[in-house]
């Protein structure tokens, strides 16, 4: 194998694929990236057996061939080469080592045979549709902060994607919850997504996808089966296993009869929560919201260090109410709101609260209160 290509092209592709590779691996081949040179392309592939990313980049292929080398090591080498440099990759006849040469720098990396590299066999996909990268990014951004990190409830360790009828239209909906808060976002269902199975995309896949959907004008092709999902964004292909579990009936926890409406300026509220929570201990991050007509008082008490209060003018015309929330969860939700104003629908200090963005009804959030 003998390939020459621009450092910037190689670095960009390595940056996309090397993140999938776990730093600690009991199976040596999983620490490697597969490099395959053919035609006028170099194709790179990395996997952790649950998630696989491939990308092709333009290259001058002097001699076609394939090999695998340590992914993080190759990435670090290419990252440290001079900007604008050309990189030559070559493998000898015995296939045991790959030479990386650029300018006066030369490295020799141990290879493992490409025949040992695992392939995430996909089978057939039952549904296929196209979605704008900006729409997919919105669905992920609005919900991924609520993904659970509790391994015992593995079915909450991802985002639940499904199609649903809402107000006479078919929507593609993303939902995530960790039991303390819930985030839900909708877009119009793309053509071809009708009748697709409800699927749970794992947290790691969501994280990688989020980094790759930054191109606003790009289109993503999504292919779905009961067990796997594949995203194609330009020359990048992400294939992932889905979480094999049943997502809970989230509709039951979305309150329908919360009558007390609170309207607040998002930015002022977020800054006030951030300020008063400075005094809270890491363990008890509760902030108390005391509501009376036209006014909100935020209070944090920490027996070890003191207390903090802040007053805000708000739109509230109901009976006085005191309710507590985790400050971090409040900040996570306000960070997702696109408009300048948010509406909180409250019931009582022990019931979940509904948060909506006044800029649109494509997303809603549910927050469980804390005792204060």
C-alpha cells in the first residue's frame, strides 16, 4: 500500500473516526483504525463493536491496499505535523509496519492485518428517509442533556426517536428522560419515516452525531431497522446498534392540568439562578422559587456557608406558591430555550412542572420538584 494525501484531509477524517475508539481495549484490533486505499480515495473506519464510523477522503493512491494501525497514535502524529504538509503512508510487503512520512519526519507504526478488523454487519434496513442536518441537530440539542447516565436503567441511556400524530400532523419526535426531568422535541416527519419502529439511539452515538451535524445546509440520510441505525452525512457513515429495551410511556408524566402560569425572561432567570446557586453545596443544589403576584424570589440555603436571595419581576397572577428545583436542571432547560421568554405551568410543590418556550411549541420540558 502506498498513499499520499494532504495533512488537513487526513487530520479531518481521523478526527471524525478516532473518537469512537476506546482508549482501553482488551481486544487489540479495536484500538486500531482501518485504512483502505483504492481509486482516488483513502477510506478510514473505526469501531467499538456497537458503533462504527467510516469516512473517505481524497488521496493519491500509488498502490492500493489496506491495513490497520493504532488510531489515537496515528491521530496524535498527524496532528503534530506541519500545517499544509503532505503525508505519505506506505506498508511493506510483509505488512507488519506502516511508515508515515512527512517532510523530515518519519514514523513506523505496527500493523495488524485488515482481515481481523470487525465489520458491523447491518442486515437490511426497513425504513429510509432524508432529514436536514439542522433539524436533526435541533432534535438532539433540545433533548440530549436529559439522557440518563444510570447504567441500571439502560433503556434511558439514549434518545427515543419515533413518529407520532400531533394536531393532525405526523411528527418525528425525540424524547429523553433521566427520571428527574424530561425533554421532548418535534419536527415534521420526513417522507419515508412513516411507520418506522420506535428506536432508542445510545448516548455515545448521539454524542458523535452531534459533532457531525454542524453543517447547516447538509442533508442526512437515515436508515432504520429494529436493531441498527445508519446515518450518512456526505462522505461520513455512522452505523450504530440501538438500545434493546422498551422506552417508558413518557406521555403519562407530562402534566395536563397545571393551571398556574409563570412567565419569565429566560436570560434574567438563568443569570439569577446561576448567581444564587453559587452558594449551594454540590450535594444539595436546591433553589427555592417563592411566587407571589408579579414577583419571584429565588432562595438558596446552605447550612455550611450561608444563604442567597434574588428577586425578579415576573408574569404571575395566581395564589402564592413555594416550589424547589435542582439549580443545574433549571439551567440545563433554560439553555435550550430559543425564545427570550419561557412559560412555566405549575400545579403544587410536589407535582411535576411543565416548561415551554414561547418562541414555538416544537419542544417542551418536564421538571420534577425537590423538597426545600
